[in-house]
C-alpha cells in the first residue's frame, strides 16, 4: 500500500546563486511512502501506520535555518529524513520549483528504499 502527500506547499531557501537563496521560495513536494499497512487495517490504530500529518508538519519546518544550492541535494535530504524518522519501506519524493517563467515547473524526483 502507499500513502501520498501531493503538492505540499513549502518555502525553502534553494538556488545556485546566493541571491536566490536570500528569501525562501515556494516549492511543491509530493511524497509517496510504501508500507505494509495490513496491521493498521486490522487495528484501526495510527500507531500501526505512517502518520502523514506528522510527515507533513516535519516537511513544513524542514527548511527552517537551512539552505541548498541544488534541488537534487534537497530531495536526497528529504528522502533520508523520512526513511530514518518514519520508516517507510520505499519512498518517492518529487520537488517542483518555478524558476523559468515559460515553463510550468522544473522538478526532480528520487526514489529510495530503506534497505
């Protein structure tokens, strides 16, 4: 099974030029977490699943006091944090950024496994 958080709006400091990192910019995060939810389906207990609200709250604050030059590094850091703290079996994270006026967005996606 999979839990998805789609297009979570966050504001992080990311960009190659120093001036681009001066102010947090709007990004959209999509996170897909695969996990064996069979126990949660039986118990109806949040303790037996991944608390997607807790994941979203962590992501909303993840950029506080930090900056990245590349969204490739940012996506790797987000994957590592979620794998370590929330223990999904597999994760996919996509970051959408809006630096090119003529393009809808630029995105980077990474998939990782816990093993």
